[in-house]
């Protein structure tokens, strides 16, 4: 009876899709969030079971809608792509986000960020990356022996899960794909995607032209065959064996 009551209570709990907080506090923070999000979406575009999200509430514990957090960007290996109002872990094979990113803004306090680190450590995040674009300060943690340990040195660190590399040699963070190509802004991503689509359309058009040429060649061959057959028939009508005509 108690189990039934608890089950009903869990079913009735509402898990809000928003915490009422803005996605970003300034254009720089927003730009970095979108750069990381879109480049990771692009990187794993062909992986149907890699889910990438930005500013999505994550509820790790069924039955408690107070335990939640909205990472700026999170990546889940093993969860299918698709739209969600929030990430309720118990509905996703109980898979926590393995990688999360946070981009600092001036209004973030040290206490707030410490709480986030504790949250990610407690609920199973494997890699946590924190970037302050104003100070060009980048930090990372990776899970080792059941806890998140600081990555030192973090310059040229390669993410075990994402296979991307972080470079701190310049005036701002540089992130490189596994193929060595740098992460780029949304407009550049859109331009490259447009080029890919154009090349695909051109390839499809060339394939269609080749198909049409092949059909035309086949049609001409069939017409020649029919013409030869008519000629052979005419010769036979004249009493000439076309095979002996030569």
C-alpha cells in the first residue's frame, strides 16, 4: 500500500521545463554557449544516440523536482536525439550527462559555481568544463576513482568522451575537433553546412544527369536494335538471309 502511494505521488509530481533564469547574461556568454552547442551538434550529427542540449533542465532523481540544474551545454552518450522539455534521467535509461560545460558571466558567484561542481560530482558527470570568457580562464574536471578531479594541466587537454582538444595559447579559448579543425561561430557553421548541402545537391544533380544520359543511351541502343530487326525482317521478305548477307 505504501509503494502504491509513493508511485502515485511520483506520477503526480510536475517537473518544470524552466527555472525562470535567462540562458545568458550578455552577448559574449551567449556566443560561447552557442559556439560549443552547435559545434558539438555538428560533430555528432551522424550519431543517433548522442544527445546534445543547451540550457536544458536536468532532473537526476525521480520524485524530487527540487534537485535539478540547467547546464549551459550538456552531452549524453546513449540517449537518442530529439526534442525534450527537460532531461528526466529515469526516463533516459538512467544515463546522466557525461559531459557538461558552463560559461561564466559577471553575475555568477563563486558559491554558485562551487554548488554546481558539487552537483555534477554527486550525480555522475564524467567531465566538467568551466570557461570565463572575460578572463580567458578555463578549468576542467574529469572523473577518477568515483569523484571529479581537477585537470592539471588543462592546456592541450583532449576530452576522453568528445575527443576535442582545448588550447589556451591565445587570447581566448580555442577548441579543436578530432580532425584538427577549430570550432567556429554559428554563422560559419551555417555557411559550411550550406556548402555541404550545395555539394550534395550538385552531386545529386550530376547523378540525375548521368541517369538521364544512361537512359537516353539505352533508348538509342533499343532504337538501333529495332531498326536492325526491321532491316533483317525486310531482307528475309526479299528472300535474303541477313546472316549470310555479307
